[in-house]
């Protein structure tokens, strides 16, 4: 069965002023759509057509580069839209807040580590908060459209937060100022959605 692009779970201008409407529309309607279309082309007629997106990513070393790039691209963007939202920002609460404190010492330290992971990723890629196999939280980054689910990732785990640091995620509004985008995007993170993923991943 072919993969499909779901509509954004909020209006394309809902993340203004942190992430602008034009960026959201081009990012979702064109870039994400292209990952979905190219993933479907890459798996057409292969066994991967019967697998979930998660299973394809987990066994990505078995597949050609087109599946890695576009299967990663589809998974990563799907996750990205789901952990952003209007009237968001702030800090996590509940069990996730406790886990952040015990792992990183404070929310500010987690934020700093995520921003550093994104800012120092050369070229295109992602910054991640993951739950590792031992249940511990970790910050990592991946190049291109790789992600921590992939069996080729340096740090593997279940991603519960991903921040897209490809230029297409910020260039219209922030131009070359990736750190400014990495500050602004925190005002659009829906920590309740991240906390839900944390519960599911544990
Ligand atoms: Fe992107």
C-alpha cells in the first residue's frame, strides 16, 4: 500500500511568528510530498511495500539510498509536524520533566544540547531527543534524512523530538541564521505531544 502525505494537524500560519506560513507550506506541501512520492517509487514492487514506515527505517541498511533518503524523510517530517503546534513552547511537565532533570540536570541544559546538536550538524540533518533501548534519554544528531530508528545511526533509539535543520526549514525567514531558528522553534514545540511519545517509547 502506498504511503500518503497527511494534512498538517494545524493551519499553515499557526506557528507564526516563530515559523512562517510560506515556509510551512513549501516545507509540507512540496518537500514532504516529494519524500512521500519518491519513497513510493523506490519501494514499488518490493517487499517494503508491505512494511510499516517504522519497520522500513529500523532495517534501513537492507535498502538502497533512495529508500533511506525518502523513507527517512517521510518518517522525520511526520514526526516533526506532530511535535510542533500553536500556543506551544514552555517546558515539559510530569514524568518527562523528571526524566529531563535526572538526565540533563535541567530543561535549559537539554535545550542547550539540542541547539548545539542542530547548530553543529554540518550541512543538512536533524537534532533529536531519543529514548534509548535502556530507557534513558539522549540527545543526538543525524545527517541528511537519517534518524535514530535506523540501524545505521550512531546513537540508536526511539525519537520523541526531532528538529529539522535543513535550510528548507528556516531559510525564508532566518536566512543563514540557523541558531536564530533553533531559538525560535522552541516556542513552537508541543511538549505534551513529546511527553506522549515518551510514554509510548518507554
Ligand atoms: Fe525538512
